[in-house]
């Protein structure tokens, strides 16, 4: 069932590109992000690589869990779902 999904971006990413919170239609993370990028195309290259997969230093969460398919973004979302896009933390001591 396709419904409205809210897409959020952290302040980290908002410093680099205009990416306001927005409600979009979608039944998968892929569809929701495609709908978002249709309105805000400049955000796409910050989130996805040239093959359409989530960039190495970006993390995407749907309803509080990190998505399991960062390559095709097939994780399902439901009406009322929330998708969060943030910069992934990496590194160590």
C-alpha cells in the first residue's frame, strides 16, 4: 500500500545542501527517496552514488532501523513511516 512517508535529513547534510523535511508517497525506501529527489534533485548526489546505491558515508534508517538493502533500497515503508538520512560515523582510535 502506497502512503505518505516523511523523509528527514540531519543537520550535518543540511549544511551542504538544501534538504528540508518533506512528506512523499512511497511503499519502499527507493520510491520514497525518488519522490523526494524529484522535488529536490540536488540532494540525490549527496545520498546516492552513480549506481543509485547509498553512499559509503551515508546511513539511511526507516522507522528506527537501518535499512538492510543499501544497494537497491527495497526496504518496505508504510503510510506514516519515517525515513532518516544521516552521515554515517566511521573511524576508530
